């Protein structure tokens, strides 16, 4: 460990100017640009996300969070990082190719893939190579069951959804619910199962379940079916693109019930696209800019200064992910021994990030508190329970 720290310190000192210039250049460049620290023995972080395509809003937020963290760490000069960035377009085959490429390029640790469908496809590749992977916004079930090298700092739907249901049921007192979900996305299929299960456990009657495709743009038939059942609350499990159109159509049809969303609804893009139709939407999130915490406020200030807009959950979670990866490599005393890095990540306990205080359970899922959020006037705010 002593020699490792000395080597890293010397590399940082020798490359301080290069680090700062490369970090700034990489972080200000186009999506997909790599960042080189200029140090020979730099840690190599491989980051994959959908930087183009239908899920790009999530991916770009994650990229911004990752680049800010790398810039901050490289700016200190004592732990140089080379960042490899690949666009997966939210396509499983692209995620598999990007993962193979980054493994071949000797990544110390992987951050990604971004979506549950991609994670399912790339998981066997990651596990076979025995390279530790920290997945940022993957919430479908059984992701970490693919192998002991796969971790995530995103809360799985089995832990997220029950909190959303129990808190909103206590708050709103609804008795009848209807559910709509995207049938062709692993995350949303999983989410609707836990919404239905938890609502029934809470004594809520699920009066209708409707499905749609993630590329659909017309939802009148499903909403008409739901309207005839007159539920007290409506659940929508989808990304924000379909979700915003569903919300607009609901309000147009005079359906003013509160709406519960899964992780796909957490993006601020939902409010921007749906406008006032998104009012009265509830989600659970690890992240809130309203937290009275110095680490949160420092991140908010740095992020807003750099990018000109506030971070969302995906940016914050990705930012934490880089610091988690670096923490594991430092405690492992290595940037090249994948087993030591994996083992150090597994031992992580009470890591203080901007999204809260994290530990990993025995399935390598995060143990972290969630916050109930409500959309009003295009913005999410914490709900005082």
C-alpha cells in the first residue's frame, strides 16, 4: 500500500499540468470524448451510457456527473484517472460491444451499462472477464445475480417501489389503482409487478392493468379503459418520453388523478416535456437538491457552474459512482488487480456521497435511504411526511 501511494503521488506530481489540461479539455468536449490524465499508471475507468438515442437525456446527465467527478479528482493530482467513454444508444448489442472494447483496453473498473436491458446483455461478458462493474441507473431485478463482479448504486425496484406505494398510500389514502407499463422494457415490467404486489398487500384494489410499447405514441384506448374503472391513483411505468405523452393525454381526457412513476419518471425532462400535466406525479429518489448537506451543496454549485443547469438523480448517482470506484481502488491498493478492487467494493460501508450514505448488501445492491418526491410546476420537491 505504501509503495502504491508513493507511486500514485509521484505520477500525479509529474503530470499535474497535463492532468488539469486533459481533464478540462475532455470534460468540455463532445459526448464520447475520452479523458487522458497523461500519467503512465493512471486508473482506467470505462464508462458506457446512452449518449444518443431515446434514452440520451439519462445518459447525458450521467456523463456530466462522471466527467465532473473525474475532473475534480484529476485536478487534485494524487490519483490520476484515464476515462474511456462509449455511447451505447441504449441498444443491448452496442452495450455488449462497448463493454468488450473497454475490457480489452484494460479498464480498472467499469461504470455502466445504463439500462436494465443493456445490463442483462453485457452482464455475462463482465462476469466472464472478472472486471468489477458499478451500474448506475439499473433497477430491474436479478441484475447482480449474474455474478459477483456486478454491483450497482441504483436501488432495485423491489426496494424502491414498496416505499413509493407505502408512503403515497399513507399520504393520499387511495383505495383503487390502475397500472400502465411498457411491456418491452425489463425495468418497467419489473416495476409494475412490484407496484401491483405492494398495492395488494396495502389493501388497494388494482382495477386495471394496461400495457403499451416503448415506441408507442397513442394511448387513448388504454386510458379509456382505465377511465371507465375510475381509479383513485394511476401508476405509469415508462421512460419520460412515453410518460409525458401519457400524462398529457390523461389530463386532456379530464383524468386528474395523482400518478405514481418508476425510476424512468425521475428525470426533470418529464416536467419539461409534459408541462403542467406532470403536476401531482410522485416518485422515490435517492437524490434531492433540497438536502441540507455541505457535500450536496458543493456538488450543486460545481455542477451548475460547469454545465449551466442543475443536476438530476442520474448525474448525482454517476458522480457518486466515480468516487465509489476511486475509493475502492485506493482501499485495494491497486488499479490493475480486478479481484482486489472487486473485494474492496464489496466491503464498502457508510460511503458518504451526494445521494446519501451507501453500503452494499450481500447481493451487491445498495443500502441507502430514499426520498418521496412530488412534481409541481415542472420541478420535483421533497414531500414532508
